[in-house]
C-alpha cells in the first residue's frame, strides 16, 4: 500500500477550496457581464408590476409589438385590460418605471443572444435558496461537535469535526457562488437593496471564514499546536454568528423586514 507524502497531502484541502473559489468568481463575473451588457428594444420593467424586472419567458403580442412581463399572472392581467397599462410601455410612447440609462439585466432580456448567455446564471441563482440549507446545517453541526469535544474530550467528536468542516466549507462556497448568481439576475429596490447587499456580504464572509476554519482544523490535526486550534475555533465561532446573520437577512429579503413582527 502506497502512502502520500505529508507535505503533498496537506496541500489538497487548499487546492480544492481554491478551485471552488475560482469557479465562484468566474460565474459571478459572468453574471456581472450579463448585467451590464447592452441591448434590448422592449420594455425593461413589467407594465403590470412596475417594480419587477421582466422575464423573457413571459411575453405577449399586442398591436404588432412584443411586450414582456415578470410572470404569467401579469401577462393574463394585461391581456384582460391592455389599455390600462399602455402608458407604462415605451413601445406605445409611455415610460418604464426605472430610467433607461440604468444598466439592468431586464434591458438585455429582450435580446435573445444576450439572454441566452445570461440564462445559466439566472438558473443557477434559482438554486441558491435550496443550497443555503447545507452550509447552515453543517456549520452549526460542526460548532455543536466542537462544543462536545471541549466538554467531553472524546475522540469521536474530534473525528466528526474533521469530516464535517470540509463539507461545510465546500457547501458554503457553492452557496455563495449561487448567491452571487442570484443577485446578478434579481432586481430589488429601496430597503430590499440594502438587505441584499448586507446578505451578500454576510454570506460571502461566512464562506471565507468557514474555509479558513476548515484549513486550520486540518492543520491542527497534522501539526498539533495551540495556534492552529485556536485560530480554527475562532474562525468557526465567527462563522456561526455570520451564518445566522446571513440567514436572517435572507429571510428579511424574501419575506420583508416585518416578518418577525408579532
């Protein structure tokens, strides 16, 4: 049975995490490129719900012109009473609720070539709400195991954190990647934009800190020392706080700032 030299084996967690971060940066960059690309000759915002960006999947023809909507319901409402919404459409001499000079994802969705390039990013963003459950659960579970290790001093808890931490770091990076894709293809305004910015910062910081905690956790096992273990526990503790903050801000973003109001 062959053995892998310790120095080479120790670098593997770094390589995996760096690869995941490169993928994350690459896809988030694609989202930014899509968001700033020019094009589109149709309406940028939904005529029925002006605060929402349009989707290329929901469109209708009216008097020979294509009109885009944010959802199927808005399309049905428009077709039931089109005259009511014509003043909001630039195709009929009206104006969008959002200035046309602002670069938006919606502006490119009327352009089929650019919309095709943006579709993978938009699809990835829709997976973000599902993916965030994994890092939340794994980070909290790793913290629970570490607390048990501190209290009971049992090897089974130490082995548990060694297995859980890389999974927590990988899932956090993937969730951050999908979150950036979602942010690049989603429009929110006012207070929602502030929550989105806060949520994105907290989520990205969580992924960075849990990645560092995972690396120091492995270093503490391969080269025992108080410095590595202390750094691991510190980063893990901060990651627990940040993942809670990120989850809360995500809830505020989806359900509104008063969904905790009793």
